């Protein structure tokens, strides 16, 4: 929710949270009083907000049938707008989003013209974009007002603009004042360098970024060349520096063309994009970084050796996969070049992931590795206070799917106290056997203190032993309770492995 908290005022955010809550409830008959209680809201205000949401959806989809069904209840299955549609609808009336779309699309944007267009005052604009302004400041980016815009390292400015616009639209509209045809030409020219061009959503993301790229160049806002690119691109025929200028009517100088082209190639190598072993860009990146000694390749190779000895002693060969090497190279190259915190989509999606204890132990060892390297040359040039946590988190995330957490984790111990009938209990046991984080057995009263949860079709056990954690299983209920049970088991597992 970080994104919505930055982009919406309090009342708008509340409507969005209510809409999202209803979407997840997904029931045809739900009491507004219960919804208000779950959201810690006043009942009357909840009714007012729900009425507004209902009207909003009618504006998005005129054929919408009201989800307010009377008797103080709502039908959550009648949300005819998607969450992406409703978010975008709200953002179109949100000052931070309006301001960004204004200065990205207008040829000569000014704060005075923006205020006139959106019937606002300069002080109101400043107040409503304060949270977003503080967020961007962490990347050394700042808004300007005389000429409305965003300044700082232009490479990071474009990344930030992409994140803020993409998360607000999710590809459901074309919000840019540049033709899609022109944008598609750029994507077609450079798509082969990007693994994400091979997927539907990935191609849409490239179009959005290409639009921002063209709009910034049209305003004469250019990136600068960075010598840190050289370890990948210098004397490398794979990177074609002749493609860009014809696409922008040959308006770039030789210096600008080199800088802008290099930035495009950098964007193909700063995120762990690789998911397929046979991706030609994966083979290429491993070849390019490995052909000559450089800090990026050296650090990753040293890390993999460390990980084999300290983290994957039972199965070190799992780290020899090209996917592991390629994704670690990309993460490292990003911070080797930028040497600062980068605006990533992950930073806008919510709080940092809290790892289970086995992963936290792995993360701790990875942290020790990077702290050690931060005191060594040449690594101390890019492993610093601004980048070290991002590097640690990125490396941990890449290794996490390979790490056998179940070997080290504390499993959920479950006792099953249900009618002794194979036809009744077989599906429950099968379900729990598929969950690798659960140990299930027939309930044994001698072991009741060892159970984290007891699944029972009767409350007799709970009445006899009030302190027992009992999940009531209704024999004639539908499959929905499996979902509830899974969430309950997962919550217990997370608590045990904090």
C-alpha cells in the first residue's frame, strides 16, 4: 500500500481500501456493520463511503448494478470495476498523479498553469505532494515548480516516473502525449536486449518506459554517460549504438546518442530479469561479464564460492545454474553503476518482506559477506551505506527459492480429531501432506501440548481443554474451508519461525 499512501489523500485512500477489502471478501451477502468493524470505521461513515464507491463504479461502467442490496448489507460480487480500474479512476483526481502526468506530457509545464487547469492553489499542491516529495528525496530527486518537473540524476528520475505511472495504470490505458506507433518503433528496435519483451505485460512495461524516454528527450532532458558502463559495453559489438538516433529524427549529438543508448542497454541489466535457462540474453550477459576481469563478475564469483561453502554445503552444485549467475550479475551491475539507492517497484509495493527464521539466518550470513566486501577495494566504491541493504536483499531473494527452508524450519504440528472414517478424513490428510510445512497425525491426548493446532469436527475437545488451539472442521461444508485452514496453518508457521 505504500504507492497508494503516497499518491492519495486520506479520504481517497479510505475508499480504495474499502473497495479492496470488498474485493477480497467476495461474498454475495455481507453486513456493512461487520465490514466497518473489520476496518475500524464508524458505521455511518462506512455507509457514506460505500455509497460514493457505488457511484464511482457507475461512472466507470454505466451498466453497473448497485452492490448495496439493502438491510445494511452489500453484495461484494457486484464490483464490476477491477481494482486497477478503480485505482486509476481515483488517481485521475489525485493531485500527485495529476502533477506527474501534467509535467511529463506538457511541452512547457508551469505550476501556475497546472493550478489553473486543476482549480488548485500552489500551497495546496505543495501540501498534497509532500509525502511523494519526501519519498523521492531519498533518491536525491526533487520537484521543480517554476518549470514544473522532476530533477536529479535523470536515470533515476525516469525510473521513478515509470514506477509511479505504471503502478497507477497497470497498462489499462495509454496516458502519454506521444503516439503508440512511435513508441512501438523504439521497443521493436531494442526489445531483443530485454528478457521482458517476450511476455505480454513485459512488452507493455517497455512501451511505458519508451514513452517516458521519448517525452524527456523531446524536452531536451538527457542522461549523461557513465564510465561504469564500460565493463559491459566497451568494444562490445553486441550493443548497437546506431539504432537510436534515426528513431528520434537524428536530433541527438554523438555524445547524447552514446549516453542515451548506453542507458537503454543498462536498463536491460539492472534487474534480475532472467527466468528461462534458454534465454539468449542470459547467455550473452554471462559471456560479456566473464570475458575480462571486472568488479561485477569478480564479486559475484566470490559470493557464489562463499555461498557454496557457507549456505549450500549439502548441495553446492545448485548454485551453478546460469539463472543464478545471470540474475546476481544484473543486481550487482545496477549498483556498480548507480552507487546509490534506486527507485524500484518493490519499494512502492509495501513494507520489506519479513523472512522466516531459516532465511533470516541465510540473510545474516550474506550480510556479513557484504560488510566484509564493503571494506575492500574496488568493492567499497559501490557497496556503501546507500546500497548495501539493497544488495543483501537482492542476493537473498535470488537464493531463497533454492534454499531448503524446510530442513531448518519448525513445522506446524497438527492433531486430527475427526470421525474415524477413511472416506471422511482422506482429503484432509492429503491436503496437509501436500503442505511441506505441516506434520499431521491422528490426535493423541498424550501429545496435546505438542500440537500447534487440532483439527476437530466437534467442540468437545475445546470444551474439555479450553487452552487447546482448535480449528472446527464442518464435515458438510464446501471446499472454501480448505482456504481458511491454509491461511490459519501458514499464520502459525510464520509465528513459529519468526
